[in-house]
């Protein structure tokens, strides 16, 4: 009979702990052990495995150590959860064409009209008046 591999011994427990943290969020050792049914030493070895793979974050709150998944792990799981059927384009319902809203008339300011060129006689009068 073949001996179990390291991956089989610790990797399976690490997967169980990872699933628990993914579903329940940050937890301490006692909560993880109770919820998963694993002995504390197996939880510690699973957390060590996940820590070695940089998949968890450890935070100290008083005397308790709180374990949670890295942000990248949470996102990665959300991406895995999307199936091809969910990401396939959906049939679009027939839409009625909407009439574009009427544009408000633009307020235009006109430049003052240029004076018409003065005739020769008007130029003379203007010259004499100044």
C-alpha cells in the first residue's frame, strides 16, 4: 500500500480550512476547529500550509489570533464561481426606440454688426466734425 503524500495529508485539511474562511470570514483557531471538525493540531498544520502559500492573513486581537483569507484569494474565488453560462451574452429584449430628448435652443450672442463703409462725402463730414 502506498504511503500518503504530504499534499494528501495537509493539503486536504488546508482546503477544508480555506473553504471555511472563504464562507465565514475571519475566525480564530477554536471556531475553525469546531466548525470544520478538525483537531486543533490539524487546523494549525492547515493554516501553516495556507500561510506558506501566502493565502491567509494573521491578525492579533488581544490574546487571540484571527485568521482570514488574503484579498486576492477572495477575488480569485469570486472569479472561479462565474460559469460560462453566467458570462454568456443574454438575449436582449426588443426595445422600443426612444426619441432622443429635445435639445434646448442654444443661446447665441451675436457680435455687433460692423458699420458699413462710409461714403466719400460722409468721411469728409466726419473729418470736419472732429
